[in-house]
C-alpha cells in the first residue's frame, strides 16, 4: 500500500469514483489516501494526477484489516 495525495478536491473525488469497489483503500482527514500500488498505476494510466507520499505504515493500514473473528 502507498499513501498518495491529490492536487485538489475535484481530482480526489474523480479518483475515488474510479477506485470505489475495485480496490481497498482509506482516506485520511489530512487529505492523504492509502491505496494498493496497482490502484495508483490505474489512476496514472487514466490521467489522474497525484503525488506519492510514501509507503503506508502499520497504523495507517490497521483500518483495512479484517479481525480474525469477523473473517470466519
């Protein structure tokens, strides 16, 4: 997972519309979004601009994990 940032809110809305239902991810209050690397590649291939902030850390990925009890 990588953390990306969009140049403006309109671009973010367009990007999230493209990714919704296709890739897991999480948006953060600070304007950053975590996505899998293939999702970032998909956005780039359709011309949506963004900046890669870096790799997602453990705390940023925690909301995306399914607890073992819920997965059963």
